[in-house]
């Protein structure tokens, strides 16, 4: 826990210094909510306001005003903003402070669950390194932002931990809550079912009443769909509004091909050193270079996760390997037009088995451990500063 606390302090310090040294970029009014998402001024603004940028604005808005059927808010599942709203009551409805505290509490709980899960099988050294890599990953600053990443990690780690311990009701409840946090929570039914039947020797005849706990995961999605149906008459509205982010449904191979093309054309854009000709469609010439960098980073994070998953197939339990695969593969079903793998550097955070793979790989490789730490910390500092100044990261 000391390592987790130190990592949070260093990331907070990085964000604060970035806002002082670089300054916060002006963002389009539609992406801001100054009264609620930027409530502080002076020194406090440098300390706290950066953590509610981008999607943080959406979560603050939902926590304050609830959902609307025509603004894209229903794309964000309800459990996290609901918790922010409740905690905000204690802090005079300051939803930024509430969001940061909820995220930090969930992060520390997630580290606890993850450490237990890994240590029970591989020992304390691998468990520590798993949590370390998770905490210094280039996009690890999201663990304390007003985002649902920490809550989702906590619930998914708890679900899988309790599944391995055959505590099926608790696992089912965690899975249900995870679905109410993010749509990807539905994927937890895969490792939960695999753990269930692995413990029964893969024999269907040994199925007992505990299998009903697995159904709690789809029940979570049904709760959200029922709310959308009653409130807006559209149970699948959370999927329909994705077109506001220019996402569309595709087969994973198509999305992967488009991501390769986007990264290649992005590299051409950077090598050319100009924006008079756009190799990949951008909103304007000034966005060509940032878009190129983003597409390269998106593909890079996918490749790194894929390599970790490939190594983990030999070392991790089948349930964890399959969970990592479906978690990384899920965004491929919904690519975006300009960034096929949009937000992938953030989405890989949920695939926590990749950090277990990295820890197992470096267990007897001190140089590899040092390289991972140095590269991760450098990139984490850079991306934390980028996020803090209201510049797009993931």
C-alpha cells in the first residue's frame, strides 16, 4: 500500500506542476462545465481541477443533473456517478473532490484485491510487481481521475478473486456492480464461468445451485436497460449514442486493419513534417499531428497488451488469460472513424492480467524489470502532464 500511496502522490505532483509550468489549454465550451467540473481557483485549481478533464466532465455532469436522452450521457454507466453524487453530499456537493476520493478509495481497494489474487498463486514478489506495474503504467493517472477506471478495476478484481475462492454470491454481486460501472463488465461472466467449471473438473454434471450467481452479471445489464427503457423508451440507448464519438459496429479484424492503416499513415504524417497534405482524415490540418501520435500510441498499447497476453498464456490460469483477451478484444467491436482504437491506452488498464504477465516475466530478469519501470514512469509523467493541461490522451 505504501507503493500505491507514493505513486498517487507523485502523479498528483506531476499534474500540479504541469498546470503551473505549461498552463491549462483552452477547451471547447461543449467539453467543459466550469461551475461544477472546475470549481476551484488559485492554488486549489492547480491541485484538483485537472482531475475532472474530458470524460470527468461527463461524470460530474451526470452526478449533478442525472441523465438526458439526447446528449450522450447514457453512454456512461450509472454506478460511479451515483457514488460521486452520494459522497459529494459530505463535501457540500463538491463533485470534483468527491470523484477524486471515490476513485482513490477504489484504487486502493483494487490493489488490495489484486495483491491477494496474485500472491495466493505466485507469492509476494510477483504480487508486488503486478501492483507496481499497474500503478506506474503510462495511463495510471486515471486511477485518481474522476473516471470510472478505479471502480471497474476494483469490482473486476474482486469478482475474479472471489470466483477463485468459490465465494460465488460475492463474485456475482461484484460482477453485477461492474456491469453497472462499465459495459465491459459483462465480460466478467467469462472468467467467472471458467473458474466455476475448472473447480468442477470441467464436468457439466457437477453443476449446482451456485451457478445461479453467474446470472447476476447479465442481470446488472438488464437493470440498466430497464432504466433506459422506462426513462427514454430505448433499452439499448447506451449503445445507440456511441455515434456521438463516431464509433460504429465492426468485426475485430476490420478494426484491427483500420488501426494498422491509421498508425502507418500517422507515421507518414510525422515523417513528412507537414500538414498541408493529410494522410489520414483529421478534423482540421492542425489536428493532423496530434491525431497521428494518438493512432500510433493506440496501436502501440494494443501490441504491448497482446505481447503480455501471449506470454501469459503459458503462465496464467486459463480464466485470466481468456479474460485479458476478451477485454482487449472488446473495443475492436466498436472502432471510431478517425481513431480506430480510440482510448485503447486507457482500456488496457482493465485487462489487469497483462500486469501479472509482466511481473512473471521479470521475476528473474532484473534488467527487464528496471527497463519496464523506467519506461513506464517516463511515459506516465508525460501523459499525466498532457492530461492535466486538458490535452487529449485516451
